[in-house]
């Protein structure tokens, strides 16, 4: 699986999103959009209007990371807005299987997400249908937090499961605290997609930061 760098616009300049997206066009592999409802996580960020506004500005796939309660009710509006992938936390719904089906039936790729305190068992029954599994490597809600290395055992387990059994053909993504010091460990554990927010956008040259990360894993 080709490795991908996914800049997270949570650390971009919100007053100049178009400018920041232009800086990573053709350099990042996709754009990670964090959606927060102030309930599932203690912060607020981005709604479907932002995804719709970004859609015509970039050729990069838009990946929506839903950190919301009752994710079912938001899926149609993010599909409509032009999301290419929708990621749903296993902890946020009683019906993770149904939510994955809903997303895929709408023609969009579906991923499941696990908080640091949540074991792989929570998503084992959907591994054979999902397009992606995202392992949170920080507690979700904020950019700029410290990487949690003990999450790498989950990445490793998912990679082994995918590569040695017939249970799944998913990409493995990590999100939180990914930078030049931590990306190597994530790649070694078996991650394919690396979300990076503050490392990319807290820099005068986001494109160079993406290339730096890419150089460390390819
Ligand atoms: C955190 C978000 C992340 C965030 C990562 O809840 O899901 O996508 O943007 O930011 P960094 O890379 O700064 O840890
Ligand atoms: Zn995220």
C-alpha cells in the first residue's frame, strides 16, 4: 500500500484556508478535516459548509474525521458536501456496522476510529468491510498534543491481522502527534496514512514539512 501524508487543516489559518490549502496542493496526498461537536470531544470545529467550500478549491481527496455524537445524522450532509472518506469513532455510535454500510452505500469510503482508551475488539466485526482504520495517537479534540507511543501495538496488531488473515483490506492511519520524531515508529508498526496538523501548518513552509515527513518513511 502506498504511504500517504494527510495534512490536517485543524492547524491551518482559518481566516485564510484557501491560501493554506493551495500551499499543500500536489504535495499532500489528501486533506484531513476534523469535525468536533463539543460533546464527543471538548472542542468545536468545522461543519459540512467548510467541506463544501473546500471541495472546488482542491483536487486532493477530502477525508472527514467525525468526532461527534450521533454520527448517523451528519453523514448525508458530509456526503453532499463532497467528502471522499468519512471516519466514524466506534465509541460514538451503538451501530458501527450500520454506519459503515450507510457511508459506503452513499458511494463514499468508510473508516472506523479508535480512541486511545478503546481496544481493537470494538471494531473487529467490521474489519472485513471497512476501507480504513484510524488509530488515535492522542486523545482527540486538539492539535499539538504529545504522541502516545503505546498506541503502536494497536497499529501493529491491525497490520498483522490484515497481512496474515483474510479479515480485511483496510488502510491503517494514525492521527495525533505525528512529526519528524514519531512518524518512523508509526511506519515501522505498519501505518499507511499519516495525519499531521501542527507539524505541517505551524511552519512557514507546509509543503516542505510534508516532504520532510515523506522522506522519513519512503
Ligand atoms: C485531534 C485531531 C487531529 C489533529 C492532529 O483530535 O483529530 O487530526 O489535527 O493534530 P497534530 O498533528 O498537531 O497532533
Ligand atoms: Zn483528526
